[in-house]
C-alpha cells in the first residue's frame, strides 16, 4: 500500500529533471508571469562534475515537448519505506496477500485527467501493458517501493521498450507523445 499525508491539505511540492545537465533538482520557485510568456521554474542542484551548487532558471510548457526542465509533482503519498512518490517514479509492487503469487511488478506514476495513476510497465504482465490504476485504488496487501524514476533510471524501463517505442530523453514528437501517454 501507499501511505498518504496525515494532513488535510496536500503538501504541494515539485522536483525537476534538467534535461541538459541530466540531474534531478529541488524546485525553489515557479513563476507564471502572463499569458504571453512561458512559465519559469527556478531550481538548485549540485553539478555532477564540479560538485558546485548551481541555481538555475528554465522555461517550461513549450508545445514541442523540448523543455529543458521537466516538472514532476509530489503525489502526497509515500512508499512502504516512507519515501515520497513523485510523477515519473518507477515503483516495484508486490501483492502480499496469502493466496497471491507474490511476484513483483513495475509501474510508472503519471498524472492524467486530474489524478495520479500507476501505469503497468512490466513485460511479465503483457495483458496489463498500457493499463493503469488510480493511486488510491490498491488494496492494503499491495506494497510499493520507489526503485527509481524514468529520467535517472531509464534502464529500469528497457524491458518495456521495442524498436518503435523508446523511453529515451530525446526531444522528438514521438518521445514527447509517448511520455504523455505513460
């Protein structure tokens, strides 16, 4: 099961994947200036090469899907170890019910039609590929653990790829469309 926040209101947080530097960062601020400019996100990260702390600003919301900064919202839920679950996270699930097969499966968290959902991405469940369940619809017998995310750990999704369908971080329309669907 996933554990929700104890408060009445959702603690709204974001993280950001910097597509250029290839680093996950903490969001400090999001600005929505006007209808005539793109929104901007301000974030901080440690440069992987120099280990210096970098403050960065990037536009997001481009129509072509080629944003430098990819925002991911906190779901308000935590995994079985207390780790926060964000959009783009890859979770390993196990049904612990006594009559189940206890076989682990993978899902990716996305935001669709006003709610967070988990898409099945496990090739061992071929009838479920592309299907999803809402985050709160799982029984208490299903335990989830964050094992990575689609940007820092694309190798965890390699089993789900085929020649025409990639989780790469390129900036073409097919990848952008695929990221929206999954």
